[in-house]
C-alpha cells in the first residue's frame, strides 16, 4: 500500500543550493569551488570555473555514488547560489490518510525530514519512494514537475536518470559474459576491441566495470560541449576518442579508483561489437522488457514522453539561469548516462538488480565483491557497476546504489540486501553541481539508514559478501 503526499515550496527560498565539489576523489578532483558571486558580477574568467562543476553531473563524484546506505558523508556543505529558480505556485495538499503498513510515527518523521531536505535542496520538485518487503511502502513528493503548473512529480513521470544507466549497462555486460555464445570475459583486455586506446593491453573489462582502469574524465571540455550544443548527439566513437585524448589518472590500471564515463563508453562499444547488436536493443531486450520497465528506454536523444518532468539547470548561464532542459539530448552521456525512466520503473529495476537480473550466481558474487582499490573511504567502494557499502566487521554488503545526474536532473537508486528494501529518488534541479537532490537524501538518512541497512552480526553468504569472506 502507498502513502503519498505532496506539498508546494511555500516559504522555501527560491534559490538553488550550490555545494562545493567533492574533494580528492574521482570526478571531484581539482574542481574549484564556486566563488559565491552571481553570474552578472563574476569576472570574465569565472564562468568556466562554475561550468566546470558539471564534473559532478557528468561524472558523479564519490560523495554521491553510495546514496543512503550507512550514512552520507561530508563534501556537500556549501553556500547558496544567486541563481534563483522560478517560484512555485503549487498549493499545499495532502495525500491519502492511509499510510499502508508503515508505522504512522515513522511516516511523520519521514515527511518532516523530506520537508527539510527539500527546502535545503532548492530543486523545483522531488519524488521519493521506499519499499520494504513485509512492511509496506512510502512514496511522497514535493514541489512541481513543471514550474508554474502546480503539478507534482508523479511515480509515472518520465525523466533523465543519468548514471543509474551504468547499473543497466554493467548488467547487460555481466549477462553476456555469463553466456556461452559470446566471446568476452572479465579479464579480457581492451586491445581486443580498441587496440589504439592508451594502456589498452593492460586495461581489462573488469577494470572498466569497477572504475579502476585509470581512464581520464574529460570534465570541463565535456561541459563546454553540452552548453555549446545541448541537442547534439555525438557518435560513440567520437566520445571514446575524446576519452583516449584525456590525461589518465595517476595510477597504473587496476591500482586505484577514478570515476569516468569513458569506462562505460568503452563497455558499450565492446557490447555492440561482441553481440552484433546496438546498445538500445540490448537494453530493451535484456532489461526494460523482461523486468516490466515500460516507461524506461535508452535515449541518447534525451526525449521523454508525457507524463514527464521538466529539468532546470544553471550550468549554462548563457542559455538561461535556470534553463529548462527537458528537450536536451543525453548525447554526451551515451552508455554512461543515456537512460530515461520513472520512479515506478526504478523500483522495479532496484528489485531486479538485487535479485541478480539474469546474471549467473558466480558472476553476481564477483559483482559485489570485486571492488575498486583505494576508494578513499572505509566501508565503501565501487563494484562491477554500482557503489557498494558494506559492514567492515562481517563483510556483509549493506547497500548497492548509484546516483545519477544530467543537466537539470538528479536521481538515486539503492537496493538493501539485508532487508530487501529499495529506495528511489528523482528531482528536477541540479544546483550548479548536480548534487542538489542529495540534500533530500542527507535529511532522510538518519531515519532510513538503520531501517534499510539491517544489522548483520555474522558473515554473509555470496553474493552479499566482500573481501573473500
């Protein structure tokens, strides 16, 4: 049963949160913080610095990869931007009084925390769902799907979901690896398909999946390309060529963690070569159709169908601050972030991902235990296609999760193996860093964490064990 409620922004200030970029890990490395001035008051060199913060939208820094598992750690505390969102006109209304089987006191706590997180985020709208087997569900929304309409984001509203796409592309790769009819393995090297790519003879499929290859992220140049041509759709080979020309991380392949979309461009290209089938068809036939995700598709064109959610971005001030990005392409993201979906479909995908999604048990066990080294935080790392949070005492996996972002949008998806719970969240603002919607997650984490994570006291069986336990 579902408890649903939406409220307008009311007295929430019509500003967008502008947190500083994540420091020291993956996408956030070397990204300067915002200078706190409005666009009109910035010196000539300031706009590229602000635009560079889209590193977080395109690459999703370490702070945002594991969403609401044990905790949400620091790195998103920041100042408020001068870039104001259009005011909301939605009237406050209440959803059904029936809260399902969730405890009414818990629902009240969640609603209050959602109010707080939504106010801190500055996004025009957000919808969140939590599904706990045997206990019920909670779905609630705030704000608007399109500014000025008063209509909330609904569970069937379609929008861009960014790097949650990586959980899907990685699943297709793991399925294909496990099937005898295809010649590809985790330890095959990149030079089989891309012999001219830097370090191709030492980079493996495994390293591409868990972001340990050291392939560089193009960052600022990618942001400039989006702002120059937001409707453009470069070819996969063009994206891969840009990645090949981008400086590598400062470690040998397999010896560290550096989040890069190029890893997934390469995986998408490998899949197409190995199977002889385009990536959109592979995702439809292997993921969206069998798991009942009727409102999801691989969409480099970025087009969404009604009911839909408009996105509001401040990354390209010359185009508007904010600018409605609903008709922008996903062209610069492709296999790293080209999906569109809905809350209901992400619920279905979260359950499927946790149950294996057609991956063999042997590969499923490797998926959540083969973690990138030197992640930079204890109790967490990046597995073969998603963030992994685990209990260090028992080695039990507590959550697998991914955040996603495209200009104007922010999303989260998590599966909690100890309880079988799923959490999904979608918002329609980026706050100049892509992390604005994470404020909602941070507000809810102290309440939801203990409920969703469980409390393992003994080592867990595969696939929910890390460290060879």
